[in-house]
C-alpha cells in the first residue's frame, strides 16, 4: 500500500479562463500539465499577458520531471517561454505542439536551442520520474494533435481530458478516443480531471463541419474581399478558410506575424494542406481583384496591435476597409474582451463592411464539451474522485453537480481554486489547509513579475482621476517655505476652467506648511500632511480623488 499521498496542485486555470497549469506530485516527483497564459482584462492597464506564479515549482525544482502539453493553444502553452528559464525541464508534447511552441521560443534568444522536446504521438506512453507513467490519448478539439492523459501513479490512475469535445466528423485530427476512456474506466480510475469551460451549456457541441459550411457560403456570396480573423493557433479553422478560398477561385493573403508563422509551421509539418497557387504574397494584394481575395489575419479578440484592429483603425499599410468588403470573426470573445471586440465590429460596419460574428451566424463553434458530452466521459471513466478543471468558478461548480448527477458522491467531488492542495490516498481525499502561491504574474513589455497589485491600482487611479503634482520649495537652513507652492495637474481638471480650484490648493498647502509643524518634520510627514489636506479639499470641490504627488525641493 502506498505510503505517500498523491497531491494535485492547480497553479492556474481554476476559477478563471486561461493560464492553465496543474502540478501532480507524488513522493520526489512532480509532473506539470500545461503552462498557459491569460489575456489581461480591462482593469489590468498596460499589461500584455498574465502567466501563472510558479514559485512553488521553482522552490521544488529538483522534483520537477517535465511539462506535459495537452495542445498548442495560448492558454495552455503561452507561458512556456517565461517558465522554462526558471525550471529548465523537458517538454513532452505532440508534433504540432512542438512546432508551435518552437515558434514562440525563437522570440526568446536561444531558448529554442536549449529546450529538450520529447515528441509523443497520440496513443504513445512514457515514464516520467520514478512514479509516473503517462499515456497520451487523442481528443477532438479546435486544433489538431490535441490529447488527454492517462497518468498511472502508485496511488492509482489519473485521467486528464485536456480541452475536448465529441465531434465524430472532425475537420482535422482524430475524434476523442471514447473506447480508450471506457477501457481505463473498466481498469479503475482514481481521479478524473475534465474540461469545464462549457459545463453550463446543455446538450452537445456542434461539429466543426457547421462552421466550414457557413464560411463556404459566405465566401461564395461575397462580392468583394473577404477578411477572416481567428486565433492564430486554430489550425483546423485556418484549413477550412483556405479550402473555401480555393473552391471559389480566391487567393489567401496572411496578415499578422503570429498567423504567418503558424501557417508556415503547420504547413511544413503537414497539418495544413495548401493547394498550389492558393497563397498570395503581400506585394500582390494591392493589385489583386477584390472578388478574388481572402485575407487571413489575427485580431479575433480585439487586441490593439493585431491585424484586424489595425485594419479597422486604418493603421495597416497594406489594406483598408472599403464598402463591399466582408469580415468574418471566427471566434468567441474571451470573457473581458467583449467591449474590445464590439468596438472593432462597430468600426468595421461604419466603414461599410458586412461583418459576420457571433453564434447566430455559425462562423464559429467552440472546441469544448457541453453537458451531455461531459456526462458521457464521467460515465465511461467511472472515477472514484472528480476534479473539474479549466473554467471560472461557476463552470467548475456546474461540472461538479453534473458529476454528482451521474453517481460521483459529493464528498468525492472537489471544486478547487488556484493554490489549493488536494491530497489523495487509500483512506480518502481532502484539501489541505495550506495553500501554495498561485497568483497572477504580469508581463508588461520586457518586464515579467515587476508589476504588482499596487502598481495596477495606481494605474487605475491615474486613468480614473488623473494626477496632481505639488512642487514645494523649502529653505534647507530654516525648513520654511521659500515661495508659494506650485501645482501641476494632468488628467484631473482643466487648468484654465478650474484655475480657482488649483489656486485654492496652493493656498491650502502653504497654510498647512506655514502654520503646522510640518516644516520641521521629516519628508514623510510633510508628504502625508499635504496629501491628506489636498485629498479632502479636491474631493469636496470635485468629488474626485486624483493621485497626489508632493515633490520637495531644498534650496
């Protein structure tokens, strides 16, 4: 009987969409599932990406045996360039995932050359450390070469579905291997971890074939150029777009660095089939007849620097929207990105384009299982314990209720959050009272982890109420004011129309410093006195609270 406890430690992806990362620990071995990123929400001003906090893994780096990858979407591989320099462990993944990860690593100096990849085909298995044997089984998702894992440990077998759905006619790749899951269930599954992203959605997820038919119909009926945006890693959707263009005598022009690189890599590896002559060069786009053009670009989430957004804002040197253009947005907005996407759609309509977006147009179906598919997986695997993964808290809770509806006892269903530690052994399972660090690490330009909650709070304050700089000149011998303080305002009030308010602020600061004890006190005390007095004064006058920054100059 195993003496050790099997530990499950989510470091990202539970209680949120994206940033997926799970640590499985037994004895002296830690296996890491995925290393994804999350796109920032509107409150994360200036932030480019959000990645998991891996301080627990760094602290126990001698035990980390490798990272196993379910598939090559950003929310599962996007953090790898930031994680590998700290962990330096091998990656186990399918061929397509290796190719797309390599594209990302090339942007980080010599990281690609230093990374040890182990390519595993769906159906293959390998040993990791002393305690883990990992088998890849194929699942259907919106990118080829997606897999789930059957992880054998001394405590029992774990099944991790990865992102999946049940599509019996996938555009590319293999359908989800239900027979293998049923076999694992008959052999005994200790723990099932399953994708919860669409656990609230009843019924079944539509097939990708529906999207192919819709795109084909739109391209056939379009009188001018057709612009299609989707995720750069959504290889099966890109294939559908290329096929539709070829069928209707159009050439495909690719705009956007990540899209260009992914198309190149996927075609080199054989995951994209490019009919002869279908791909066009950018220098040919301006001369091409409009009804013979399909443009493939990034920007499905309204990202400010993406291809479609730059086109919509007339900032792209190769292409501007003209009446008669058709735009297809073949993706669903990630929660928090809705307003960005809506702004882009409005701009496109305003310039005369016809825009197809949203579920009613059938130009996108998601790659995640709905309720009936989730219940089938639970019924096939018959797990002793169940942990819903990948989703916001309401998704996890709904998935837990589905598990209970098909016979998993509530006491053996665990809705976890990032940083929780679930311990399983022969006597049962429990969530440890001790959590591990699992917050957000912000990527801001070249800075990783240097921006914290305080900085973001300051940015929000600046964006909301502006800043007031108070310049105070003090005689370094006497500690008294040399002249009346000056006030500079940015983003707070109009300096002309609100001149009286600013003048009153100058008088207030002078009064505070001349009649109080501040002039003989520390710089910190002066800062506090000035901030407190001006904060109350400005709020009384404007009902706003700008950031107040006193600057002391000794003369």
